[in-house]
C-alpha cells in the first residue's frame, strides 16, 4: 500500500490516532482503470456537497490502492463516490453501502468507454 488516507466524519484528511478509531465504513479503493486518478471524493448519499478531495496532494496511480478510513462517529452507511482522472474526466457512483463493502475496484473498459466499480 503506497499511502494511507484518513477521512474524518466531515471527510477532512486527518492522522489516525487512538482518538480517531476506524469506522465501519472503511474501505480500500483500487485503481484498475489504466489511468491516474487525481482526486477522490466520498460524500454521504444524503448530501449535496462533495466535501474535500480525500487524496489531498497525492494521486492514485493505475494498479495502486488506497485505504480510506472514517472516524467511528460517522453513522451513515450509504456513500457516493466520485473520481477525477488526470485528464479531468470523471466518474460517479451513488449509494455504496460502506457498512457492508470493504473494497471497491474501479475499472475502465476502453472498448465501451465505460467505467465500472466492483465491490467486495
């Protein structure tokens, strides 16, 4: 794993400390698109705001993964995901049940031009 990101309940990146115990919504995001992802946004499904980029200054290269953790006080299970590629193209998904999902793998099909997300 190249780096670890911690998303607080407000989705601000913070360091993991005993005061910030992991939440049940934690998941690994795996990039299998063939492209670099510059930004990742995770927002509660009932929110109209994407909050901040959880990657901060980092990027998620093809083949890499990032472990995204939430403050255990985060109660929502349904979260939306948005990625922005280095060429500014983006993909969005709605209502991942992060209380049940531990891994999301993003893939891009060059023939169809579609990006998919598979959960585990």
